[in-house]
């Protein structure tokens, strides 16, 4: 009887051990499945990160492509407008020169017989013609980028040549530097730079005030600065002054400062502007970089 009970206990123990082993095997199997699932989830997260990165990159490329297409379209329009403007400007210069020369001849030959009112009218015609000629030059300088024709020049001579080309109101005083600096540059183009910057100062002061020009140099760089006593440029517009077609004046093309910047960049120089007082600073290398 006792032996039968002992056999029953042993059988129960064997059954329990079998169930225990089955549970252990099931646990091990589930553990493996869990590990595989975790690996799949990790792989899924990695794929998700790659997908998000690809979406971001694709969005950036689409935006860049859209911006490039917009700039390309704008460049094509500017090119067409530029060609047309250059033709118009070129065609208008000859009759404008005839008007100016005729006014000068009339004033020279008949200055003693003309009335004051008529002389004032002729002066108005001359001023308007000069202003229009200046604007036509701005258009041509912006559209037509010709190669440099450099030589060693006097910066003071360039400055005086620019001033002599302009009609400066009597109410504006120009303080010139006493020193002179020799520089290797395209004299005609740097004269255009002075002409534009000085005229810009005249217009900024509404034809009344003071313009101060300074020359400075280091071993390798020549700097000239043009300062005016005008009200200054609004701070929120200061970064836009060299952009094409930007102007705060009622009269003007908005191309003068852009043309100036292009000329300075051709000379491997820099131009900047500070405010209150308004000072345009141009720095040019004394020697042009050698191209190989």
C-alpha cells in the first residue's frame, strides 16, 4: 500500500517536472520571440528615422528647386529688361547730348542779351538734362559689365574728374582730402564709383549740406570714404541699399549703388555703409591679383 502511494508521488513529481520543463521551454520560446520583436521594432525605428530624414531632404531639395526656378525666371526677365534698357539708354544719349550742347551754346553766345527768366529756364533744362544723363549712365553701368582697363592713377584726379562731371548745388560744400594716393585701377570705372556715391550724397541731403571725402592707405589697401550730413538711411533698409532697383528717392533708377558694388567687386575690393552719419567706405587692393 505504501509502495503504491510512493509510486503516485513519484508520478506526480514527474508530471510536475514535465510541466515545469514545458513552461520553461515556452518561456524560452516567448523570450526569443520577444527579442526578435524588439529587434524588428528597433529596425522599424531606424527605418522611420531614415524615412523622416529623406522627407526632410526631399523637402529642402524641392524648396531649393523652386527658389532656383524663381531666380532663373527673374534672371531671364532681368536680362531681357537689361537689353531693352541698354538700347533705350544708348539711343537717348545722342539727342540728350545735343540738347545739353545747344543750351551751353545759347548761354555762351547770348548770355548778355537773354533775360534772367530765360537764363533760369535754360539752367533748368541743363539741370534736367544732366540728371537724365546721369540716370542713363546708371542703367548702362548696371547692364554693361565691361572688362577692366587698369593703369596707375591718382585717386585725387579721379575724385576731381567725378566732381567736375556733376552739377553740385551751391548750398552743398565738399570737403576734399589734402593727401593723394596712387592706385592701380580702371580710372573710368572708379570715376563712376565716385560720381554715383557723391550724387547719392547730394540727393540724400536734399541739395543742402556738407560732403566729406577722406583717403587712407595701408601697405596693401587703399580706402576712400564719402560722408554726408543728411538724415541717414532707415535702419530697416540699410541691408538693402546695394540691391538692384532699390531706392528711397522719388527720382532715381535704383541701379547706381548696385553698379558701384559690381565695379568694386571687379577690382577685388569691398564696399560698406554705416549710418548716422551716412558713410560709404570703399577698400581697394593696391595691386590687382594676378590671374593664371
